[in-house]
């Protein structure tokens, strides 16, 4: 059989070869970011919300941007937010960044077993959180802590108790750190298994339509996880039932060590997948707080107006390691983020506020320090309830709870066995 | 040990003539290296296995050595990974695919259960699936419920699959080569807590590296540990422990700590298995404890106890004991209350010796 396969190709035909996509940059040589099609700020039109999905093909290839390099806000997607609201957005992003930085240190100190930061992606969850309404439900991945941190009603102390797996951990120590669940804040319980939540977001949205409700869902997925069948299934169901859902694809260019081309991003866009499924789709600068807010708001309006789903590809960059278990210097250039054409979302919003005379470097520094102090104080308080390293973990016997609504006999017996040391 | 620590590199081997001291990671890599070199039909792929060399580093260096057509990254789609492996097998290749964690095989269930496992049967041998699916399994690294599972019973329940789980570098390499050379689909489960040392369940003690262990002496070249062959890991007269994976070392610790002269059978191949070795040992000791990390109900231990009942009933002097994970998802912080450690195995040994 091997012989047969090795037989020479017919005259005039080259033998086949396997294409395996490769990023242009690897340790030791720079990334050529020209693969990342961008558009100038303000250049992409903003169609009415009842646009036909088939007519969003150009929007799924271009890049919606509002913030220009000089800090000005340009074009039809400028959401014209009040400066006060912009400062709130900036503060929320700073909070997420400070929270992540502290928790990375806490992981190194073994106070938590594991952490995942969202460095460089803070604008996406923050901007969308600002565009959603109370009662809407997000189905996030592990990298959308900014959805929670953008809110005032979720305490950092409680989030840290989850990370420290301590006696106040609302997940009772069961879940890996960062796997939060906040129904009261419209934040679905995070699964370790990628992509499952994307279909569930569609189901929640369908339920809202079935019940003639007004609430919408927001599903989240990474570029890498769009390769899962669940992503495509979600698009089909969302399209078929015109579900009131925002389908967010966070394209941060990497899935652990694999470049977005391994997920199917080569010479196409993830937003393009939506158009092919009959879903209105946008490709948006995810490091541009104004564009994030505007696109999220547009999609939310569509959903709330019975116009169905919108897929949004957020172009951004995973500036940090995938997780505390990862070392990106093994597979990509060390200075990649510095060369990423879309910059740093916090610096860009700061520059905009300064450009419009609503902010200053001094105020920015003062705010950053104030937020860092708040995060430090929250950590201090959370640690009074224990951390993983000091053994103040939730009661072991509690692991038998919630497997079922009421504990069946076999679990009662197993719990008794654990407690009696038999 | 946490996820972050478990996912870092391994120590270098100390070579000697034809044999090297290897960690389990190095032994698995060596098996892949040997097979990639020997058989041009072997291809290796999976999430992060190409350029980076896998999150546990098992395939490190193989893409550089064999090229991107032989060793490559796959999209995050386990159903796709197994599906293309089946297709490649139909062509005549011998794919070795990695599922990054056994906890993530579920999206591939249909391709495994309905396709790979039944290709030979439904085509009367016209097509086969000579596919090896490597999957790190088991707990012990604070991985929580989606990086800790031991789903072996879900595979042993499927006719047409072979399910294998080595517990040391020597067996890991020999069994992986045997699995790759096997024309049936093989589920190759790798207890991740054993990757870098023979962990005996004493999580609060310093990590013991493989370099101290005799089974870390691994031939550099090609050899096989035959499928369907168990290993008498520790000889003993009092009671037989049937186990596999991490629990082999936990059981060994329990035997020495209780002073009970237990015979430990490391099944190595879970299904089809080495029934003779089991029956021989249980008939000799007349007592039996079954140990696994997976949940208890409908776990593989249930099959083992049924087999002993069928084959050794009149030789038994005590009820068969089962030590397993509790019937709950694997908790994160309470990992060591969940994990069936040496104390729990020791108590079962004492009970088995009572009557
Ligand atoms: C079903 C499944 N397969 C594999 C994994 C392991 N895994 C966890 S995160 C990850 C990469 C995901 O990348 P992406 O979707 O781009 O999200 P990002 O981490 O970049 O935010 C992988 C492969 C998993 N958690 N679940
Ligand atoms: Mg990604």
C-alpha cells in the first residue's frame, strides 16, 4: 500500500502537499502584522440596525474603528458618550488591569493555584458591559473578568475569595480559579470545556423570545475555540430562530501556542463566518473602547428589536501568557504586543480623553494609584478569609452537595465515609 | 503540585549504553520519535503539539525533526481531530493524536464510539482505524473538574476500543509503541501526575523524580510492552490489589505503610485485559481490593469485581473491596479529600484482611 501511494505523480502534475499555517513571527523574529487588515478610524459606514445580514459582508472584512492615532473620535460609529461615562470606562479598565496584575502575583505566592489575565483585552468586556442592560445574560469565557469588574455590584473581595479557594469562596472551592458564576450579575457559570457556552447563549436568547421577554443574551468565545463544532452550531441556531443574542468572538490572535490561522483565520475573518451563516456581522477594533461600545450597542439594539443575532469579531491581542501555566516566549516574539497595530486600549482611551480636554496625565496617574490601592485593600480583606496555601479551604464534606438537588443515599454514605475516615 | 507547576518542563535524561533514564514525558516522546523514524505512515497532531510541543511537552522537538507534514498543530476541535484521524487511518496512515486533557474528549465521542470503534466491524475489515488517541488523565495538580477526570470506563464500555494506561516510563514507551503498531483504535491514557515522578499520594511530601526509579531505565530504541498483559508490580501473599495508573504507587505506599503483604497487579491494558494474571493472583491470595481514581458507580472497578466474582468466587475469603474517587465531580480545593490516597487504600486492605 505504501508503495502504491509513493508512486510518481502523473506527468505534468506536482504531488500534493499539506498546508500547515504558520505565523510570520516566532521567537527571534518579528511578526509581520500586515496580515491583520485594518481600516482607518471613521472609515467604515454604520448601517441602520435593520440592515440585511447579507449586506454586512464588507463590515465583516473591514475594521470598525472610532479612535484615531491622534486620539480623536471619528466617523459614524462614534457613540458620542458623555466624558463622565468615558472616564467610568477608563476606570473600569484600569481596575481590571490592576486586579489581574495583583492576582498574577498572588498565584506566584501560591495563594491561588492558577490565574488567567486579560491584559490588552480590557476594553471588550468593559465596553460591552456598558452597552448591555440589567437582566441581560452573558455566557463568558474565562477571559471576560472585565464584564464583572465593570460593575459596581460585584465585590472584588468576593471574586478574590473564589480565586483563593477560601472559606468565603462562593463556588465552595469546587471550581478552578477564575471560573466565576454570577447569575445576579448576568454572568453564566464558566465552563472549562471550550465553546459549550456559545450554544447555550443562543438557547437563553431563544427562551427570552419564547417568553416574549425583552432581555437579550451575549455569548463569548475565543478565536481558537471557534474551531469547535459548538461555534458553528450556535450560528445555525441563532440564525434559524433569529435569536436575540450578541455572538462575540474575541480574536486575540492566539490560542495557547497556536496562531489564529490554525483556528481557520488565514485569509479570511471570523466575522465572515457569521455572514456565511446569514447573520449580520461586524469586525471591530477591540482595543478601541468607543468602537466596542458602539458596536455592542448596535448589536444589542438589533437583538432587542427582534432583528436577530449579530456576530462581532473583536480584533485584539492576548498581551500576556495564556495562563499561569504558559510561557509564550517559547512560541512567539517577546515584543509582539508592542508592535501590535491596535495598541493598548487603556492608553488609547486616555489619549482620547486628554485630546478632548477631559483628562490629564496627572489625573490618570492619580486614578490608577487610587484603583491599585482599592485592589490591594480588597486583597487584604479577602486574605483574612484564607488562601489556598494556608489551608483555609471550604469544608471537604460540602463536595457532596449540589451533585443532585437532594443528596441520594449513595452520596450520603460516601460523605459519612469521608467524615468517619473509614 | 499545581497546574502551573505540572505544565512546565522535565529534567534531562542521563544516557547510558542503549538505555536512558527517562521521565514518563521523555519516554512517551521517545516512543513517538522511534515510530516517526521507523514508519513513514505515522503522523502526530493535536492542539499545541506542533511548534510548541504540547502543553505537557511530550511532542517537544518532534516537529523540528520530522517536519510539519508529520507533526502539526490542530484546530481546537476534538471531534475534528479524531474524525481526521479516522480518515487518515482509512487512507492507510497511523495517526497518533493528542487530546490535550482527557476531560476534553467529549466533543469527539461520536467519532470515537460510533466511528473509530466500529469501522472494522461494519465494513467487515474493509476499513480499519489504526488510530492512537493519547490523553492525559487523572488528578493531583489542582486542575479542578475539567483537568482531572479519569474517564477510562467510558471507553472500556465501548466494544472495538482498546484502553491502555501505563504508570511508569518503561511501560509508557513500550505500550505506546504497541498501541501505534496495533491496527485497532487505542485510547492511551496518561496519568498526568506521574509524568514527572512516581507519585504515591503523599501530596505534602517533596516530589520524587523518576530518576530514582528502576522503571525509569528505558531502552533508547524500539521495543514493545504487549497489549493485554498485566504486570505484577509487587509480589505478595496476603491480598491482591487490582489497579492501574497513579493508584499503582498509591497502593504500593498503602501496602508498605500497613505492612500487609499485598500483591499489586498493574493492569496496564484495561480492556481487553490480562484475565489470567488477575485470576492467578486472586486465587493465590484469596482476597482482593480494587483501586481506581475514577468515580465509583459504573466505574471500571465494577467490571473487575464482576470478573473476580465470575472466575474466583469459590476462592475468596472476604468480600472484594473497592477504593475509588467519590461520585462527585473532581473538586478543586478539596482535591486531597477527593483523591483516594494511601490512607484510604490502607483501610480497605485492613478490612479485606479481617475475615
Ligand atoms: C474542549 C476543550 N478543548 C481544549 C481545551 C484546552 N484549552 C483551554 S484554553 C485553550 C485555548 C483557547 O484559545 P481561544 O479560544 O483563542 O481563547 P483565549 O485563551 O485566547 O482567550 C485550549 C486549547 C479546553 N479547555 N476545552
Ligand atoms: Mg485566542
